[in-house]
C-alpha cells in the first residue's frame, strides 16, 4: 500500500486498531531491513522480550577453543557498516519442555514445576553460511555429565551414566552447553532456547506448516492422530508432532527425532515461501512470537544481534540443510537408553570443528 492510498478516503475508514498494527509492522520492517536501532517502542518491546544467560562468563576458559575465522567483507557492505559475518558457526538449539505457565500446561507441559530439554540440536553452519548440518542428540543418551557451575553458587557433581537431558534439569542452559561441549569437543558459539508455547505461537504466526508423514500416527500421550500422508498443521498440532514418540516406530526417542527434523525443514520452507517484509502485520506477529519465548546467550540477546544473525543466514535454504542424528547404539546397562556409537560419533563431531 502506498502513502497516497493510505491517506485517501478508504484509508480513513480503516479502524484505528488495524491502522496502528500496520504502522507497527512497517516500523519493524524498517528495523529488519535497515538495522535502525532507534525505531521506537516496537524495537524496545521486541528487544525487551528476549531473555539471556551469560554462558561465556559462567564457563570461562574451561571449554573447547573457538574456531579461528578470517572476517571477510561482503560486496554490498559499505565503508561505514560492519560487514556481515561469513565464518562457520555452531549453535546449540534446545526445545524446552516447560512444566510451568498456563499456556505450556495447556499444550502438554504437565502440572509439575521446572523444565527439561525435550529437544537438543547442534546446528553447524558452514563457512559462507549457505549450507548447514543439524545434528540431533537423543535425550535418552547416557553421558558423563561434567561438573557445572550453578547461578546460586557452587557447582554440580560429575555424574556418570546420566541421561543427557538431565544436564538442563540440574544446571540450566549453562550445564546443557557444558555437557554438549564435553561429549562433542565442539565449541558452541551461541545458544538458543524456545519453549512449548513459543514454538506453537511461531507456527501459528507463520500460518502453519506442511509436513508429510510416512506412517499413521496414533499417540494418545501427545494427543496426535494423523493418517499417513501430507498434512498442514497448526501450532498445537506441530508441537504434538514434535513430542510424539509412542505412536511411531518402537516408541523410543529415536523415532521422534525424525519427526522433529521434518518439522525444522518444514519451518524453513514455510519462512522461505512467505514474504514477511510485504506483510507488516504478519512480520510483527512472527517477531513477537519468537522473541517472547526465546532465551539466548548474551551474544544474541538483542534484536539487532538476532537480525544480524538472520541477515547472515539469508542464503541458507532447506535444500542445503542436512539433518542427521548422532550415531548411537543401545546402552549395555539399559535397553531403554542409548550411548554414542564410536568411532562414528567422534568422526561426526570432528567434521564440525
């Protein structure tokens, strides 16, 4: 819509609420495309939504070395603007199985307090940032959980044959990152966490996602019942798909990981198929859904940093995103648990360093 049309007779008849939302969206579009930090209350609201954890300070130097990259300027970068980063990068992405809050409980979070890392993916972005590998770590993997610093002071004890997702339960994001770095030898450059309600809101804000299932899904625990085939899912259904495990395969976490990886690609395809910058209201809805349910490390705890990350990944598509699972075998000590399969797991992590 042009400025002339907006000021015409038809424009005056538009309700104040609708007009305000469009203005908000247009303001955000300006922020997203131009990186203007002083874009008023919209920027402040979205920026204030983001929660963060200072992982670098908590872990100090007791972690894998950072990858050495040589900054390269993009052809479009101006002399006054800092060029977008193009180096390789590793991000630990956690889906938080939150047990608190009315929305999370309604979506299956249960009645207890606290949270668990229901989904864990190491996202490795290759140099040039046009291709990526997403490695899922089964939450039922038995690992040696290292001693982790606690925000209240002191630290946790080393735990042997502990379930991988217990790291988040006992020490939050800091312990989750330290445990991943301990078992992979790969430095996590950034951390992103989204909770139950946030994932559902994001899918709804995008207008749903289209996923093809290879078999019927009949899971009373996740309340998802789907026939084999292609389905367009809303946020609640997509979340149920991400949580489904008893209605597919052998009922283990391994079958669910395949569904979660399908969802990741479906989200990438959906975001690529709609032009958010030409739909300001939709752009604001998506941005608000993401930021209000997001926890990051302090390197990504501002809207400007998240926008910069997003801009550096604009050439990344689902066609150039590989999804794999960390190689595992059944744990000798427990048929319901798995352990890393060596040397395959080690070789995978070596390829991401």
